[in-house]
C-alpha cells in the first residue's frame, strides 16, 4: 500500500473516532482480473480501499473525515454497506455510487 494513502486513511479514522474495517485493499493483477476490476484500478497501485459501513450516521462521519483528510474520490456502495476511497491523482475528483 502507498504510505501517503495509509497516512491519510489513518488520519481520517482518527478524525471521526471510528475503527475503519478494510474489506478490499491492495490487489494483484490476478486478483483484479478475478474480481473483474478495470485495468487502471487504483487498488493495483495501493491507493484505494473499500471500507465497511452499514450505518448512515457512521457513513456521514466517515465521509466527512475522508474529505477532511484530503480524499477527493469517494464512492458509496449502492447497497449502502461500503465506502470506497482512493487518492489516485490520475483520475478526476468525484463522489459517486458504485
């Protein structure tokens, strides 16, 4: 995993005073292929995670903390149980559903 990415993630967890549960992090090319990930997937360079979050109040706190930490790419799982974030500077800033 990218050290700057992990520092940002740790800072976000400290800000919102919640334990982040990572359910998807760094991926090898083989893992990414098995999961049908894009060839330019930020997981491949250690700059993306999917966090577990099943509660709307915690989701708000986590997203606010991720934004405060400098993350500019945040996704909310359509099942409302996960949050994706990356700091891949080769991709546009956005908040999205996935």
